[in-house]
C-alpha cells in the first residue's frame, strides 16, 4: 500500500509539477481584508471565523 501511494504521488508530481494541492479558502479580497484586520489588533482566529467566514478548526 505504501509503495502504491508513493507511486501515485510521483505521478501527480510529474503531471502537475507539484504535490497534491489544496485550493485556498480565501479569495484575494478576503485575504486582504483579513490581513488588515489582524494588523489593527484583531485576533487571527476571530477574524477568520466571525468576519471572514472561514472555519479555524479550533473553538474560540
């Protein structure tokens, strides 16, 4: 099983030039807004969950 997974990852890397990628939960506009809010003093988890609408996986 391990060998098969390694072979599959090698194929993906060869085809895409990278590993298995993950799409971003934030659009460029939301990312910009989040950065501005964090700079002004808001906590990153609070910004993500309450103001941007992204789940953090951790309770606030």
